[in-house]
């Protein structure tokens, strides 16, 4: 599960009537330039300056991307939560949080599922979100729901999800055979 790339567009909540909003946007853009150049430290510095001037979801989001790339998962989670506080309808922030929760030690698939389900509901046509949701569901042995998520990924053009559907179906069949065999063994033992 890969982290969604940083937003390069202007923050939708910025009106540009206030000079502080313009200044925050300027630092946001400088951070994005630094991030694109691979300078995480400089990018984080600019995003933090943007937040000092004016709190905004894009700076928190992009700061989280930098922190994730710097393997500071705890800080990335905090930044993405702040981005969602300001812009709760961001499927990318939810998807990134899910990735960070999976990568955390210990892993938190329960929280990852919560955020992926939200992202999928906010962006129902995003096949990659459905694929990621299916992968986490499969890992959690929620195979029926995983199949549905993978099927949506296939419908969205992710062909590799077809194999995942087959794998989940095979796991379900294997589990059913195991249950049947156990029931037969229990019945045979009872008859003795």
C-alpha cells in the first residue's frame, strides 16, 4: 500500500483576501517544490512555516507525506489527522492514514480498515482504494468483504485484483472443507 502523493493544488479553503493566507500558500508552494526536489527537511520546514502563518489542510497533508517518507509514522499520523480535522472529506488523507497504521509497530489493521472504508465511501470509483481495502480485509481474514472490494478494483481497471479474488475464493473453499472434515472427524469420534 503506497502513500498517496502530495497535493500540489491550492488549498480550497484559502480566499487570498487576507495577506496571511497568501503567505501560507507561498510557503506551501515552496514546500512542494522542495519535496519534488527530494529535500524532505526543507519541505517540512516550509510546510511548518505555512502552518505557523495559517493553519491549512494542505500543509498538514504534505507535512504528513514528508514525515512518512522520513519513516516518522507517528508524526505522519498526527499530521494527517490534523488535515482531516480541517478537511474531513479527503480520501487521500484517509488512505495515507491507513498505510501508516499498517506500517506501524504494532500494526493497526482495525484503524486501517476504518480509514479505507471511509476513503472508499468518499471516492467510490477509486479502484486503488478498493484494492488496498481488499488487501487489508484479506489479511484480516474478512474474505467475503475482501472479494467485493477486489471486484470493485477489477471493475476500475486493476487487473491484478482478479488473482486476489481467486485467492480469497480458494481460502473460503479451503476453510469450508476444513470445517466439513472436522465435523466428520467429530462425528466419527462420537460414534466410537
